[in-house]
């Protein structure tokens, strides 16, 4: 057992006693609540406040941004995956758009279609982009339907 | 440790932590430690710039979650590590005030900056280790501190006089036993929880006397 030089002065002994207080363990949640209450805190309020501090810090954490960035990357990758199944001719693209608009209904496809009211006369690039968006919405819709069935 | 990398796995563990409960425990721990130092140091040092125990705890939670203070789960559980962080902040305030006289290092702005919790960065000198610091003012302060400590110890011993188990714990500390519950328990031949109970009772007496001192002022 480590012993040290016995305290010579009252000041030394005060220091040793303070150290012993600092080494005490907090035993139970009840004890924690009692300490907070005695010090004039409302334990529930402390809990809510600390939770809020942690939530704010988590939002600001660089790793949180990285996670968000990764989610966006994943979504972009899913969107890009549709490129491989694009029809090759302009007529086929227009047909595919019409089929998807019919499948999704006006409500779901409205946002995507808003940019291309007269889509049949839009340039090839815009048509391709519109088809991408509709395919993505359709895939999301299928996924949602699968989840509901499960 | 600051500046080390917070991994996604560690961040996930931190996200799953119940910060309400951990925050309560950490605040209670910080309050106890500050009360202990207020009892045991003559300077009656307050936290700097109107800071509160809550500020310390919030600061530690923020730094941990943003990765500026790095908890490594491989090295141990979160709560003891958080308590160590609180301990280092509180100890920095009270130890420097208790044992040393603080003097600024230089007039350089860089060296006199505060850290982000507002604790001043000082070079601390032991005023009595060096003969050049044994000024009449320091000698007078030392005498006042000795008188204060004697009064504190005498009243504490008087307060525990009817409780032999508390007297015995204080007595082994006077004999030089390391003031940690496990060593005190070993020395006294009792369990650690019994020692913890004794220390809690001694502490209650001490804080009660502290309040009486405050009222008497």
C-alpha cells in the first residue's frame, strides 16, 4: 500500500482530506439527483439541457457533415444507376416518360414535369434528365410499396 | 487529448449515449469537486469570468462530440473519461490558486491568452520555494493560510468527535496513508464502501461547517 510523508501542517492535512473527498465514488442515480437538487438545480431541467447541448454539438460535428455528404453521394449513385437502363432513341425516351407519368399519377410526377411542360419539344439532354427524375421517383415509390407489403 | 481523429464508430457510440443522464452525472461530479476545493483551499477561488459548473460540463460535451477532445473507447468507458476531463478543468483552477502564487509569464499577447473556457494561462511559481518570493506580504499570507487551516482542521475534528469510525479514517490520513478509498479501506481493514460512507459523512460535516464559517463572516 503506498504511503506518503505524513502531513506535517494543518494545511497538508486539509489537502489530504480534500483529496480523499475528490476520490469518493458517486454510487447511485439517487445520489446524483440529491447532489443536483441540493445545489439548486432541477435534475429534469439539467437532463433536458444537456441533451439539447449534445444534439446541437452532434449537428455541428464534422463527422455528421461527412455522414450527410455520404448520404447525398449514395443518392446520387442510385440516380446515376438509371443511366445504364436509358432507352436509346428520342421516341423511346418520350414513351418511357409518358408511361412513368401515367404510373406515378399527376401528383407524384408534377414536380418533375413542372420544368418541362412541353417536354416533347425539349432538347435531348432535358428529356434524359426528366426521365432520370421520373425513374428515380418511380423506384422510390416501388420501394415504399415493398416496405408497406412487408 | 485534443486533435486526434474521431472515428465514425466512436461517433456512433457517442450518438447513442444518453446525454441527459450522463450530463446529470457529470454535473454532479463537477459540483462535488468544486465544493471540495472550496472547503480545502484558502484562496476560495471562484471559477473564472462568472463561469458555472454547467459551463464546464457543456464545454466538455461539445468538445467531445465535435472531436476536439478525443475519447478512445479502446482505452476505457466514456463516463470516467468525461469525469477526467471535468477534473482537469476544475483542478487547473483550484490547484494553481491553492499551492501557488500566479504571475504572468511575459507581456507577449500569445502567452497571456485565455483558453476557450476563459482560464488564464499563467506561469505558476511556488512562492515559498524561492527565497526571492519570501516577501513580507507572502509571509503574512502564509501565516493567514496556516491559521485558516488550523481552524478548519480543529473544527472538523471537534465535529466528528462522537463518531470514532470517522476519527479513525482521519487518523490514518494523518499517519500518511494515501487518501484514496481503497488504501484507506486496506489500512483500516474495512470495505471500500464503508470508507466511502465515512468520507461522505466527514464531507457533510465539513460542508456544514463551511456554511457556518460563511454565516459568521
